[in-house]
């Protein structure tokens, strides 16, 4: 019986500055981490502890993992002192991935906010890797300001992919900005897909997910077709320690991707 | 399997022979309370073996799920100790087995099995003992449990006047009985005495817990959740000492934390408690149960709603330790009985 608490070593290959507070860490674990888009891993910052993060890279390329991480606290602060060549620990993958089989043949309407685009990037890359299986892909993404947008170069590349439709907004344009200004729901006044036959995927700050979900429901998306990243306080990752309890679910085991149908009866699911 | 009788004059020597083979722990009466004690031949008197009393003050949980345990290290890995001498818990009561059932479900039956718990459980012989005289804090009958053991232990033991009735309930138990050549096949009259004693214990439990709980308690709790007034009244005397969680045999929450530096660290697992304000706080600082009343309700959800719905049984053993230890004298029977 293997020890699920024991991390494996992962070397940092590269650190990419996405925004002043968000970096993408490219990691090479000493053994392959067989994740699927939507699953998460526990990343150990030696001497500081561990925290859950969802890989942002394609699950078709597992020899390295990319994690796009915002500096918010003690552990991520320590992580931001790391440089290429340093070692981290990693264990996982944990949780349930996006159910890509159920997405086949359907349009996919993705809404991301801030660093929430990271798990969605893994999904986007998985979808575009096998694009023929799916319908059109719509990506709606909002950030606070233009400089807070992650994956700036990739977004430009993705816009060129046939069948992909991307629209962006910022809450405030403090520098020249040619696209929409407003919270991400301002991109959702017209939803250009057949909502009854499409799936919606949302990841971002809780308040953003709350209002995006409201908008999706108003547009007619069935609750079972709205997939939300409910990344709570996941700790052990094994469905055992109890910390990430969300109603009847352990988010680390039953999520982190849960449908609105699953969580709609929980009192205040978006904190 | 058949029951066997061990006369009083041979009990001490059987215990001593078992202690030679196992790390043997037994319930010992100390200042009118019962506590688990490691057997030490130089400090053992059969009179202190508290088999006729109810469960010990502390649950058997720590024998399998340590309050603090090193579970990983970096860069050299940690693996469970495999060369430990087997443990024998002599005199486990029926209520404590519910804790093992909950922990087996949590730690062994998911996608990721806990090797530390598994190793300890496999390495432990459970010898159960009847509870002949349930006390006022006991309510195992309300949970469908009995004050005696007919399954889920290796051996079952009943104290009668002139000796012990012992029954093997597993192959491991049968092997242990072969170590003692003083065993005699139990007579019909001895078995009748055991039955009479067991029925008496059942009667005591029924008399002190006459009213069954709502048969659909999980749903009743769900329906009552929004009635905050009910829960505020129920929790009024709570001083948030967490004694109920600390002594509960079924609670399983834990916290992982690392100590060390960038070159070398150790990861420990310690018991955690859902009543702690910081327990459910999520990244970014939000807290789904920032108010104590929500944490209080969560305990009932966890034990009596989610566990029942997901596992088919309540995460409660009816041991009454939560009540015994409660500074506010909150008896959960009163709360659940109103649903």
C-alpha cells in the first residue's frame, strides 16, 4: 500500500511572469503525474507546507506540469521566491476531472475570471487537442485590469483557432484597452450557442461564479450542464480529513468540479 | 463458534500468556474511572480489570488513528512501521466498534487507503467484553448497537460469577483460544447466564432510552437545518471546549502540517476539530462556517445526516462520552429526540 501523504520531488524548469502577482511554474516531477483537466495536485513548498493547485497545462503532455499561481499568502509567498532548478514536492492527482466524454458533440461555453483561467486553460488545451470531438468553443474571460490578464500571448494565438470564439473584458481599463470594460458578465448578454445542448464551464473568484451562474441559468442552461470549480480548502486531497466539506461532498474527492445541479441546495455554496 | 469457559483461577495466567505475545492493553479502574492501560506484570491485579464496567473514558481510536503521527518526510520517504509487535485490546466494548466502522469507511474504502491506519488495524486483535451494566450516559440501543459483541471482534468475552465465557469470532480469535488449555466447553447453564445478563443490559438501556429517534433522522435534520432558533437553543450551554469532539470515537478530521526547512521536512497528521473557527476557512479568507452555530449544526450534519446517507449508518456510537465530558451538560439525545 503506497503512502498517499508522501510527495515526490519536482524540479522547477521555468518560472513565467504572467502578471505582477501571478506566475506560471513549469515543473518536472520525478515520476509522471497522470492528471486530467480539472484534477488538482497538492504542491509542497519545502519548509512551508502544501497547498492545492490545478495544473494549467495540457493533460496530453504529462512529462511536465504547469501551475499558474497567484501570490496570496505565506505558502505562495514562499513559492514566489523559488527559481528554476529549485525543488518542490508534489502529490496527486486528486479529484474528478471535467467529464470530457459528456462534452463530446456539444458547444462549450467557458467563463473565467482572474487566475481562474488556469484550470480552464488545461481544459481548453484538452478540448483543442481533440477539437473534432467537440462543437464550438467559446471563452469569456475577465480580469481586473489589462495588466492582470494571464496568458496574454496564448489568448492571441487561441483566437486564431477555427471554431474558437474568445471575448475579454476588464473591470477597469487603466491603460489603452480596445475591448469591453466591465465585470465578466458584461460579455454574457448574448450567448451564441444553443444553451440546451451546450455545456458551460466556470472558474474564478466565488463572487464571480455566483453571478455568472445566475446569468447562465437565466439564459437557460440546465443546472446539470453548468460545471463549476468549487475549490474549497482542500487539504489532504484524499477525501478523508474533512476540511473541504461542502454539504454532502468532500470537494477534494467529489469535486473540485461540481455541477450547479449538485450544489444548488447547499446554503451559500459561493463564499 | 462454541463458547468456552475459563474458571477464575486461570484467568490471570491466560492474560499473562497473551501479554507475552502481544502489546496488551486492558481497561483498568483508577479512582472510579476506567482508563486503557498497558499490561505490566509487575503492576497488574486482576481485580483492576474493569470488564464489568462500561467503556473506558477514552475511546480506542488512538490505537489506530494516532493523535499525532509522522506521515511523510522529504526528501527521504516515510513508510508505516511493519515490524511492530501485534497489539491486543482486551475488553473492547460494543460502542467503540462504531468508531472503527466509520474510520474503516473513511480511511480504507476510498480511492486512497491510509497505510498507517491499515497497518495498525491489521496488527491489532480485538477482544470484546459484554457491558453488563450500562450507565445513564449510554444509548447504544438508539443506534441499533448492542451492549455485547457477536461480530466484528476476534474474541467475545462475558464475565460470569465463577469465570469468563469466551467465544472466538474469527480465526485469529480461535488461535488465541488454543493457547489456553484450561478452557472447558461452556455448559448450557453458563450460556443461559450469559443470555440473561445480556438481556438485562438491553432492558436497562431500553428503560433509560425508551423513546426511539425519528426513523428518518437524516431527513429530519435536513428539514430542521434552517430553523436556526432550534439549534441556537440546543447549543446554548456550549462553551466551545471541544471535549465532545476530542472524546468522540468516530470523529476523523485531521490536519496535515509540515515542519522543517527547504532541504528537509517532516509532515505530521494531527487530529483536528470542526468546531474550531479556522477549521473550514478557505484560501482567500472566506469561511463557510464562520459562526459557531453553523459549526454546531455541521456536527449533526456530519454524524447523523451525511454518514447515514452515504454509509448507511450514523457516525455515532452511543457511548455517551460527548455528554460525560460536556461542561455545558449537553446531551445529544435530547436534541435528536426532538426531531
